[in-house]
C-alpha cells in the first residue's frame, strides 16, 4: 500500500525569517490517498508572544500554549510519524519553510522538497482561474465547513484530506472497487442459486444438424 502524510501548521505570523514560529502542527496518515485513523497533533510553545492579529486567524493565544512542549520536545515523534512518506499540504511551501526553519534551529536536516505535494497546485491545475483556498474547495466539493470558525491545524488536515481525495479521484477509485466486488459477488450468488435445465433436442433438429455437417469439409463434429 502507498503511504503519504498530509500535514498543516499554524504560526505566529507569515515569515520565519522575521522571528515567526510554529505554534500548532497536525498530520494525518493516508494509505492509497485515503485517510486512516492514525494522526499526529501538538500545540507548541513558540517561545515568544503570539500577536493578536494572528490569534484572530487561528484562535490560538498565549494562554493556549502556556506550558506546552517546545518544538524540540516533539520533533522526534513528528519526524517518526512523517517517516519517509510524501508530504502533502495546501500551499505547501509555506508549511515547508516553517518546518525547515524549526529543523534548522535544532541542527536537523531540512525536509526534502522532492517529498512535497502541494494541493494548491493540484487545485489550480484542475480549476484554473478559480478560487482555490481550502474553504473554496470544500464548498466546491460540498464538504461540511460548519466547524471551521477559525483555522485549526487538525481540523484543516481533516478537511484537506477530504479535498485531496476528491482532487485525486480516490473516492471514485474506492467506490468503483467496492461496486465491482459487489457485482461480482451478486453474479456468483445468482449462478450458485440457478437450477440447471437440460436442453432436449428433437429428431427433426438432429436430422437438420446431420445434413448441415454432411455438407462441410472435414467437420470437427466428426472427430470424436
């Protein structure tokens, strides 16, 4: 089975080079593009204040991260969850840049860009010139957004997993497989329940067949 990991971060701002830090990270495991029950989630002490304008976006304030682990405390578990799988994110360069900054501070290798799958790029390819934010894609695919009052990494991951399934045709693949299996089973059951009916051939039909065979050159019917 093909494993991938879809992840999302919330941060104190937009630019790690200006001192912004990761304050929440969530990740969901996918098998064959479909989400499993395995996930990773952590609130993180960014070792700095969270600006009020950022709190308006994700709803996370200083009090929410007080006493939470620092990135250094969760990095091993996070990287173990990532494994060597492809990493999926919406506007992935943003999340990769913040992850790289946090990893570099700890003298860890940056994430390999070859592992990056950006759902924003996938969406722009499929829907050129249309709004392709997570909200817009959820509305387009009729995915319930009622719980998304603010940005939340774990909720956003769950929503993005549904979007990714739609973008890659994963739901249709699963549906077709299930449908094919159901049809095959139903056909097998019908065949098993069918009562055999012997075919009775009358004398006139036998005579007509014999006359037809007699006109053929080297007929297979006579090679018993």
